[in-house]
């Protein structure tokens, strides 16, 4: 058992209760584990926080269906999981490069933007060092308050093998494979969920781009006719580019309602919206200002494409025009009307927004690059969500320290990080930019909560006769 599992509570004989259970182990909760690990290393066992994380995937994985060859990060490598909080951390991207023997080679590229494949490898390298904190292949499906004298000060996180029903692993604590983790705090870092157009269901020939690499691998051994890609954002452009390159015998139709792909604003002043300071400014702003800022700067992240990729796609279209062919077809100002499964593919019905003309594209597959939506933390919280306070628009009230405001019936901490906190913490909530700093903030909040709890506990313990009354002195 590591320092992270052997902290202050263990010394008090309270071995079954974690200080924190994290749901999801994507980059957000991985970064938090690093911050806590580094705190534990500094504080020693007496002040260490005990943590356990639950991750649905069988091993660490970051958007693996979109790890396209050549696709680069849209964030500087310096915004890794640790540098912005502590450049001396052993979990930085530079440290990773150094250990891989690639530091000089990386520098010679003169780029701040590694490929996604390389950054994924960096994430995995970090995750491997923290493997004993995570239960992979398990999903949390409910969180229950444990009744206490003055409100619930602990929570039970109910977990089961991911895809339960497939059979419990041999080392499961009970026959069903269910396991309950008791904790003083829970952090939900459950990320994003694919969004499909209204009325569309994924199937053998209808994919969300999340699964692109896995699905595309299954159709390589046939002659190909055509693929359609719906959407005009970064994932859509990457998908069109990938299919065009990987399936040289297939036509690729990019279907979107805009006139053209629009470039992402990554200019330096706009980029400051991703700074840790911007989170403070956003958090304190009135709600209407928050909405305005999200609107002004949506084009840093939503429905926009990296400028170089736009140029690359345009060049391909133009070169085909010179050659008198048209394998990459940009069906702009065009909307999706419907999809119909066929025995050997899919019929995609589209409509021109300018002429109203409708027509069908028979395809091997259609890829819906139609975005993602945040996973709503309330789905996992279940009835406990009723104890979480909301704003006038029904959204969770989340403190600056990422802790959800609750009724007085719940004293345990419920933290939310990631896309589900965009309405309170701004556009960077769903991204990697502030993960290192945010993790430090959550770690500090947990430590503060723990210090307060110890004061309260000490107060409630009667002083032994003749003693000086430790509980009173701590007040
Ligand atoms: P993320 O979705 O990564 O992880 C959540 C984890 O929780 C998942 O592993 C999931 O399995 C798990 N989980 C969910 N529910 C669970 C449950 N009930 N029980 C157990 N486990 C559960 N951002 C950026 O800043 N720069 C970039 O370059 C990119 N690039 C990029 C490419 C692509 C293709 C996508 C789709 C997104 C990006 N992003 C990005 C944005 C992206 O949201 C961000 O990089 C991180 O994935 C956010 O990390 P999280 O940990 O919050 O969510």
C-alpha cells in the first residue's frame, strides 16, 4: 500500500473510509491524482489524503478512436498535467520526453504542439505511475449519502464491473462484482458524451467520430464507394481528411450547413480566455456577462477548425479540380435530413439550404462528427442530486473550489470538474488548459475540509479529566 492509501485516517483506525473517491479517470482526475500524490509526498503519511478512483475503461485511454495519425494537440505541451502548477513536478511532459530519450528531438521540431498520439502516451506514462490508485474496468453507478448525526458526512460510491452482466472478475469482493467505496468526498470527472443528431441512432454503418478508428478498421477489406461526414468542427474536418487519405478508392462527402469550415481563433489575446486568471474573472462575473463571454469566444473551441487543416483540405479539393476529378466533395450549406440503414451500408438524405433540393448519398458509412455534450453529474448522483443546490436555470451551483453547494443534510464534499462546470468556470472547464492549476485548487479545498473536520471532531471529543482539553485548544 502506497502513501496515498495510508494517510491520516488509517492512523485513526478508520481504514475503510477514503478521503476522496474519483469517478472517471480521464485527464482531469488523472491531474488531480498527481496533485494529491505530490501533496502526499510533501506532507508524509500523517497528512496524506487517501484516494481511490474508478474508471470504466479497462485501462487508461483518451479519445482513442480519434488518435489519428498526424493529428496534433490544440494546446501547448506546457499545459500538461503538472507544469502550470509546479514546473518542477516529475509528471511534466518535459520529464516524460527526457525519460523517453526524445527531449532534444522534440525541441528540434520547434513546435509547442505534440501529436495527440504522443500526448496520449504521456498521459499513459503518468497513469502508469499511479495505477494503484485506480480501479479500471469499473463504473460508478450511484452515490448514496450515509446518514450521520448532523447530516451525511460520508458517501457510498456504488461500483460494478463496466458492462455489468458480462460476469464478475474473479477477484471481485462479491459474486456480482459490486463494490462500495465509502468516502468523505467524491469528485466527478466523467467528461463528455457523444451527441448524435435528433432521431439518429448509431449502428454498423452509422458512427459517431468517437469510434472512428475502431469502426474504420473493420471496413478496410472491401471495395469502397463513399463515406459521408456530418459536421463542420475540428473532429469533422479531421474525419474527412482521414477518410480521404485512408480510403483512396472512396468518395468522401463533407456535409455541413455553414458556407465553409471556419478557423479556430488561437490568437494570443483570445487565448488568454484559457488562463487560470480567466477562470477567476469568469467565475465572479454576472451571469449575463458569462453568456456574452462564452458567445464571443466560442470560436476558440466550438465548431471551428485548425487553420492548417482547412488549408490542407482546400488544397486537396483544388488539386482535384485541376485533375478534373472530385473525390473530396464539400457539400456546404447542406443539412442532414435522415439516414436509412441498408444491408450493405447507409442511405444519407440531405437537403441544400440554398436551393431546397433533396438528394440521397448511398454510403459505406456515415460519420456523425456532431459534437459531444457534458455528462450530467446528476445521472450518477441519483437521489443525492436532490440535495445539490441549483441556480435559477436548474444548473448545479458549483463553488470556485469546484465543490457543489448542497443542503445542510449533506456535509460530505461533492466536487465536479470538467465540461459539466462550463457555466460556472468558463470555456476552459472542458479542456486541458487549466487542469494542473485546477487540480491544486481541488486538493487545497479537500485539505481545508479535512482540517475543519478534524477541528470539529476534536471539539466533540470530551477532554479527559485533569487534561488540558485538546479539543478546546484547537478551536
Ligand atoms: P474525459 O472524457 O477525457 O474522461 C472522463 C472519463 O470518465 C472517461 O475515461 C470515462 O470512461 C470515465 N467515466 C465516465 N463516467 C464514468 C462512470 N460512471 N464510472 C467510471 N468511469 C466513468 N482539449 C484540449 O484542451 N486540447 C486538445 O487538444 C483536445 N483535443 C481533443 C480531441 C478530441 C478528439 C476530443 C473529443 C476532445 C479534445 N479535447 C481537447 C477536449 C477534452 O474534453 C479534454 O481533452 C479531456 O478529455 C477532458 O478530460 P476529462 O477527464 O474531463 O474527460
